[in-house]
C-alpha cells in the first residue's frame, strides 16, 4: 500500500505490488526463461549416468592438454 499526500488533510491510498531487491532478478526476462527451463527439468527424472565412461572421457581430454 502506498499513501500519497498531495494536499494538507487529503490522503490518497493506493494498492501496490512491491518486489524485494533480492528477488528482482526473478522478474527479468532472461532469468524467467532460465527458471522455466529448470522447472521443466523437474518434471523429468534424471537419467542414469555411466560414471566410468565419464571418467574415461575426462581423462582422455586432460591427457590431450598435457
């Protein structure tokens, strides 16, 4: 709620929506898109990962950089 006083003795009461500074980023278009994608991921169960294959892949990449 916002209260304005344009003249002495007259108060104008207005409804207002406020967004805390710490939550303002949630209302920006780029953040909203990222949040939508993240929430969509929650609807799909994670896939089983082959950690041995991942380790082999990462070791191969790091071996190339040496």
